[in-house]
């Protein structure tokens, strides 16, 4: 399970570096700033994942070494946090498609559609890492983990729509 998280983070690093290069070439300083922050968050998550691997070496649950399909049928589809992640990821992918095809429909700047598309498109991978981090090893519903999952799933909407709402 942890290998999937490492692979997802590595993929996100590669995508983020490409988007940083595109933003720098287009002289989109806000987009570059957002992506540098995104890389910083990815680095923090990489560190947290390594740290939790060390701490949880002796605290293994039934889901730690379970096949990915069993994990989806198990905690992901049977906990409130799992459903929040699934619905948030689907919404994020829908917003990525709309941001790519018709940014003004969402009230966004069409010149920044690539940055918004990348943020919404890759966020489900990052939020999966956060979901596992917040809920492992027990994967039981709790008030704190529900709140943390909601914040993690809602973060790209805050980043994208904050300039729109503030004017």
C-alpha cells in the first residue's frame, strides 16, 4: 500500500516539475508560486510517509499488506472518510475537465486553465496519500479524520476559487 503512495508522489513530482517549467516559460508567476508550494507539500508528504513507515513498522493492521482491490472494497468503501475521498476525487476530475474545456464556465481565467486543470487533475492522487496518512492503520471513522479528509479534499477548490471570491 505504501508503495502505491510512493509511486503516486513520484508521479506528482514529475508532473509538478513539468507544470513549473510551463508556468515559468509563460511567465505565469502566480502559477509558478502555486506549483512551488505544491512541490513543498509533496516533499512534506514524502517525509511524513517515510516517518510513518518507521513508526508503524511494529503496528501493522490487516490493511497494511492487503491487496489494493481488497483495500478499495474494505476501508475505502466502508468508511465515511473513504466516501468523502471518492466523491471529492470524482468532483475534482470533473472540475479538471471543465477547467480544461471551458474555464469561464467556472468563473476562472482562461489563460490559467492549464494550471487549474493540473491542480484538479493530480489532486486525487495527493488526497489519497493524505487519506491513508490520516486514517492508517485502523481505518475507522472518527470526527478528526473526517474533518482532515474534508480539508484535504477541499484544498484545491480553496486555492483555485479564493482569487475569484475575493475579487
